[in-house]
C-alpha cells in the first residue's frame, strides 16, 4: 500500500473562509472563460447605460435649467455635448428648445433601459452557465470517487457542496456584477461632480465614510445577534422535529406538558434574539436612508451659497441633489455584499477542496483483454489488507473457488467479510499478486470491465427514482424490456410487481419507500440477474422479514446463483447449507473451511455461530460469544 | 407535494386570512400605533422634499438679487430637522410592526406545538413529520412577513400617494393631471409582471429541490452506482437536471430584469412629461424651478407603492394559504377523547377483558380487528404472533388508547378503558414500541423519559434488567452519553434494549412489548426474558414477537390472522394442535423443507 494516507476529517472540518482568498477568484475564472465574450459585451453595456443615466441628469440641470430657463451659457459643469445636440435637434426638426431637450431625454431614456436590460441578461446568462458547468464538473468528480472516500465522508457534506456552496458562489458573482453596475455610474457621476464643484463634492464625500463606519459597526454588532438567532431557530426546529418523530413515546410517557415547557423556553429565547436583531436593523436601515437626505440639506446650504457667489450655477446645485442617491447606494450595497462575499469564500474553498480531492482507484495502464464470457475462477493468494496502517483487516487469506461453485463466508461482526467483497469489486486499491480472476491479476483489469462481470448485491440495495423497469435495466442498453421482465419472473419479483398500480411502469418514490424490505430485495435480485454477470457477490440482508416473503427470497436467490461462481456473506442457515464450501473468518483470518456438515462436526466457531442462528454477534479471541453475562463474570 | 399544490390553487386565496385575526388581536394596538407613527414619518418625508425645492427657489431668487423670507442656512437646518423627525418616527414604527410580527409567529409556534402533541396516529398518518415541519417553518415565516413587512407596504401604498398627490396638486394641477394616466398602466403592468415572476420563481424552487434530491439520491446509492458501473450514465442524467435548473434560473432572471427595465422606463416617461411640460410652465413663470424639481422627486414617492402593490398582493395571498395550512393543524380535533368518568380506580391490577373487540381504520372497509374475545388475568403473560398486517400492533394500541378504542369493548379491572384518565392509563400500562426511538439527549434522560427526576440508581437498575449495563459502561460519558442523530449512534440491538429499559423503569402493573427483541441476539434475549420473568411474576405482560423462542416463555400465546384470533393456548397446547403456530415452530427450529412450511402457512387463512 504505497498510497498516501488521507485525513478525511479535513473534508468535514469547518473551513475558515474569513480571509480574502484571491486564488479563489483566479480559479473561478477557469469556468467563466468560455463565456468571456458575453462578459465583455456585458461590461460594455454597463458603461453605456451608466453614461446614459448620468447624461439624463445633465439634460435636466445643464440644458433645461441653466441653458434654456436661466440662459447661462458658460458654466463649470460639463455638458457632454448635450447643449449642441439640443441645438441640432432644434434646428433639424424645428421643435422649440424645451421639446428638443425632452426628445433628447427620451432617446437617452430608451437607450438606458435597453442597455441596462441586456447588461443584466448577458451577465446572468454567463454566470449561470459557468456555475452550471462548475456544478457538473463537481458532480462528475464526486461520482467517480472511490468507496474508501465514501466510507469516511458523510453524503450530506458532499451534497451541500454541490447545491448550497455553488449557490453561494452565484450570489457572490451576481453581487459583484450588480456592485459594478452601481459603481460605474458612481464613478461617472463623481467625475462630473468634481468638474462642477470640487469643494461641494468633497463635502458630500465626507458623508461616505460615515456610511462605511456605521455599516462596519452594524455588521460587527449584528454578527453575534444573527448567530444567536440562527442557533435558536435551529434549536426550535430540532426540538419540534424530534418531538414529532417520537410523538408516540411522548404520549405514552405523558410528557406533553413538560415538553411544551421546554419548547416555550427555546421559543422565548428565539423571540428575545429576534427582538434584538430587529432593534439593530431598523436603526441601521433608517440611518442609511436619512444620510442621503442630510446631504440634500448640505447642498442647499453650501451649494446655494456658492451659487450666489457665482461659483456654481443653479443647474449645478440641482445636479448635485440628483446625484445624491448614486453616491450612497453603492457604499451601502458594498456593506451588504461583504457578508455574501465571506460566505462565498468559505463555499469556494469547500468546492475546490472537493475538486482537488484526487483519491481514486488505480487503473491498469494496459488493461487485460478478457474474453466475452469468462469461466469465473476466483483465487485469493495470501491476501493481506488494512484500511488504516497497523490495523490489518485481512491476514493471509487464501482460497480458490472453481467456476460455478458457491462459497459462503460466515463470521462474527468485524471479521472482515465485507472487506473481502469490497476487494473483489476493486472498490479499494490493493497490491498486485493477491487476487486473480481466471488467473488474471485483478489489478490488470479495468474496474469498469471487472464490474460488468461481477454482480454485487449489497445489504442496502439502493432503489433509484424512476419506474420498476428502469430500476432493473439501469440504463444498460444491452438489456431489453423482455429480458428485464424475464429476470424479475425468475427471481419471484414478478408477482408483486404485477400487483403494483402500473405494473412494471409504476414509478418508485425516493429510495423505494413504497416497497417493502422484501420486495426491494427481490428487485435487487432481478437487477443483477438481468445484467447476467459471470460472478455473483451477495451480502445477505439481516432484516427481519415475515416467513412467507423469506421463502420467496430464498427461492429467488437459488435461481440467481444457478451456474454462477458466487460468494455469499450469509446470515441464513438455508443459504449456507446450499453452498459448496463455507469459509469461517474471524479477525481477518480463515479459521475454518469446508462444507456445512464438516464444520458442524468440528464444534468450533462455526458451531457457535450456528447456535446463534448466524446473527451479527461479537466473538472473543477464542471464538466464544461476548454477551453482557460473560462480560460481567 | 402534488396534493398541496392543488389545495393552493383550488381554495380562494383570502379565505383563511380571518383565522389569523385572533393571533394578531393581542398586538393590534401596537400595530395601530405604528400606523399613526408611519403617518407622521411620511409627513416629515414629503416635507423634506418640499424644503429642498423651496431651497432651490430661494437660491434662484437670491441669484436674481431678490430678498427671501428665509436664509439658506435656516432652510438647511429645517431639512435636518425633518430628516431627524422622520428617522425617529420611522425607526419606532418599523420596530413596532416587526416586533408584532415576531410576537405573532411566537404565538403561532406555541399553538402548533401544543396542537400536534394532542394528535393521534390517524392525524400523523395523514400528515407526515416533514409536512408539519414545512408548515412550522415556512408558513409561520410567511405570516410573520405579512405582519412585519406587509403592514409597512400597506402604509406606503396608502400614505405615499396621499402625501405626494396632495402636494403636487397644490403646486400644479395641470401637470399632476397630465402624469396621472401613467399610473393605471404601471399598476396593471406591475400586477402582470409580478404574477409572471411568481410562476418563474416557483419553477426555480422546484428545479432546485429537484436538483437537491437528485444529488442526495444519487450519492446515497453511490455504491450501487459504482458496483453497476453506472457512473457515466448518472453524470449524463445529472446534466439534464443541472441544465434545466440553470435554464429556469435564467428565465426568472430575465423576467426580473425586464421588470427592472420597465419600471424606470415608465418613471422616466413621467419625468419626460415633467421636464417638457414643466419646463414650459417655468419659462412662462407659472411654476418655479423648485416646483419642477419637487415633481421629479415626488414621482418616486408615487411609483414606490405601485411597484410594491404586486408583491403586497402576493404576500397576502401566500400568507393566507399558509394560514389555511396551519389551520389544518390547529383545527384538527384530538382523536382520543380524554373524558374520565371518575369511577375508575386509581391503581390497577392489570386484568383485561376484550368483549367483541372490533376496530376499523377510517376509510378502510375490512376491520383491522374483528370480534376479539379474550380475558387476560392479572399477572398473566400473553404472547401474540401473526403475519405483517394481521392486526398485532392495532391490538396493542387499544390497551393504551393510542387508537380511539370503542366504548364497551375493552375493560381494565372491570372498568371501560375509556373511563380512565388518559394520563393514568398510560402511566400504569407501559408500552414499548416496535420502533426504538431515541431522543437526542443523554441516555439517562432517554431511559427515565417519563419522569426525569428519577434517581440514577433506578436508571441503572432498569439498564441492568434490559442487559444494557455493559454497553453503557463502555461509553466514556456512561449515562450522560448523548444518543440520537447528533450523538453516539447505537446499534439496532442497543437501541431496542434502551427502549426496553425505558419501559421497565416504570415498573407498571401492565407491560406491553411490541416486537422488541428482533435485533437482540438470542442469548441476550434469553437473559432478559429470565430477568423479566422474575421481576414481573405478579404483573401482566403482553408481548408481540416473530420468534417461537421468545413466545414459548409466555403463559398463553395468541395467533392473529386477519384481525381474528386463529389459535390461543400455551406453547405445548398449540404444538399439539398442529396448526399455524406449530408450522412456524417447525420452520424456525429445524430449517426443514421450506416448501412444506409455505404450504402449511397458506392453508390456514381461507
């Protein structure tokens, strides 16, 4: 085992995400790159639309108020050629000056609306497509991680990465897009304002840090409150959910009043924190609204004064009042975007950690060419295996299984039975020269080729959403509907399927919840039989099923095993008795090997397990059962 | 989910809103108070604009060298005054309505919790845990939003046009009349686009949850996927879900962007009218420049409510639907009526009599229990066996009235079970359920769940009796080990033994065990049964099991078939009778020819 040991707890750890990670942006660029043309168009459009919105204000203040109404021809305020344009329209159309200005205003307005709309469309479309691609890559990457990965990492953790974390990146990119959409007009307006009156602009800019500082303090104060609110909300939901799941126990124990009291306390806590957060956010929100209006007061007072001293025109004063909002909106928005940004940082880190997780099964460079149909001889040659260094699971396991023979593996809990199965399916990497299929080293066979030839029925047979027939065919183009139905009939699944409302086309809900345990098991048999693998591996389910279904399953299993080399982790006496050989595994060592009768006669571990009806029991080193009794004595 | 959607579209949208009234009533004065404070705030707001335009006129007059009644500094100070006034009132009003919204949702949560605790199995079979959780989280949030933000929107919808229009009319009637035709257009456009928006965002929500469940289902079965070499197929399948979500998202963004583009467009159209027509009036001296600017500012005050009207209507509709869904929980009558007659004794001995006990679940023709007659002596142990669906669990539910037991059919110590107070009945008839449920709390709280004040000694005693001591001693935190979803995961057998301890600790006159040994190995089970026998020699025990090795310990065994008693007697008697029980015994102990057993089992139902 040369492979690097991995610390899977890394995958579960809360990543900091607090620091600005520029590398993250660089990496996201890779997915944005295919849409760079669209993004460039989007950037051009925002420039045009910002210029339009600023120019519209100039038409009002410089052209209408100053030039037309007040008759001012000379002014500090740039007119961006609007006066000439108005004159031109006036001369071309014969309309008077006010109407010409109005027409110009209308044209700018339409141009603004169109460019802003297409700016947003191009921006969203490129972000959505880029993140769709990222999500697809992430999913494909996760889909091909090996079992050793899924053993250690909870599925929920991966799920959040594919759903929530990608969403958080969208929020961030979209937020950055709209921030740019606010800052470009901000800068254009600022340029105009500076050239109109430097002093006035500087005075107004003094208000900007105030917004920044209040935003900073509000974020700091609210972070703790928001955390308390979040925690109390999840405590509320958790309590309710648990109480509902255990409602029968609650009612049988007459705990209703006591539980309501506990819930009331949590509910009160939640209300207290919510009240606190309401106090903070109403104050902050109203404060930000007010600053822009205070700015208006400043403009009238100072701007008015300088207008009278001939430093500014009336139109200039009006222009400033119109630009007030453009000055504050981006700063307030920036404050709001910071939270999104930090969240997205953490999300991005999680996503790229997942994408960088390169754990995988080693595939052969030149895979062996197996014939279409193999005989199915299996050999374990001194197999040693450990998941974690120093904790061997299998020790020197050797056996040969001739084509078409059946072998049952029995052993107490933790003896290494499941590991043997996992090695055979190449779900884990192991050294060369240990396991052979028709005398070919398993390491020389590509895992996808191998898995076509080895049918595995796991204990938790998974049912996919889709119809019954879909679940048997599983997208394999080589299986016809007839063949699938034939397989279901052979393993006794036919009778219950026919009774379903739409027969083979009945949709199965999530994880086959509308089927019983026994029915799901039969369906799993049908699925494997339809695929017709040369070798069959079965981890028999232990769940208690009523005797009648049990007999159907036994019979289905017998047909499934017919003529196939099979390895069975057996829990039922019936299954074991019908096997050609029985291998008794204990602490990873083959302790007994032979037929049912031979092993019973040995009066060893097999005999003890037989006494325990092959339930999952624990045995001590000598093969004696560990129960509460023997622990005490 | 499909059913819920039908409900949403089928019921009239505002029907359920009146049910919200009793919840809002305690806070009505708080809300009325906020409405008047909002009114004052709006007054200040419109005056700020008025003062700004007045200031501009003053500047113009001073530029023309005329004297003005107020200096610019005075006007600026007045602006600061109105802004401060608005700030104070707005903070107060917003805070009041948002606190009211929070308080309403607090009360709704209390009511919901109290209501669901009183419901029985029929209710929970109609409404799953997930469904109730969705109502508790989403529907309550909708109502909170209606009270907290809906009222603010309503205020804006009524107050803003009132103030804006009255000031505009006072400044120029003709200009005001010129721009008013735009508003109905805007209103209908707003309504239309927000309904399209609602459809689009619903689609996005559905696609997103589709995406989540796709990923969850796929990763949940990743071993099967890989074992069947289905990875490439699955990646392709995921592309469809993924791309569909992306496209739905883009569609929503397009409608949103269109809304953002059109609203300012209409606003600008109004501005265009103001600029040209107002420009003329200013030129002719009928209006001042300040008035013109006031119109330009006030137009936003007028547009705001129209922009909001669409979302406001949606908010009311959704909150109403949410209230309707909550009422389904609030209005559900508890299935089990607790009406003790007072005649029942305070302590029971544990003698049961079943007289023609018949029980049917609502909506199902064939009775689950059909004419059962049985006398259980105090101190007797009864084993029950039968196939899935034979009525075992239903029968057990009758003893603790977890089903609405019919009057006159089940008697405990000679009194109808319906005459006992529910709390007494359930404390003296202890039942251990088939599903071993653990609360996310320390083990000791789980075991002494019915009475957390019990001493630790009795908890350990119960753990002993359930053969759980050894397991608990292996945990570092011992009895304080937190179990359940967020704690230590117990194996199936450990959970069963812990729930068994929960039942045993009560030392009740009657103990009912519903298939509690299925995951416990046979030797431990023998050990527990022996302990039970000595502990409960004088008390009644009723247990359900599939295993003959368990049942044989009981004084009498009852075989249920399709809700009727098929066989009744001691282990030996039933073996001699050579019926269903005897067949079961043969299959389980000898592992003999299964064909033989199957035929035997199929003979009896008839």
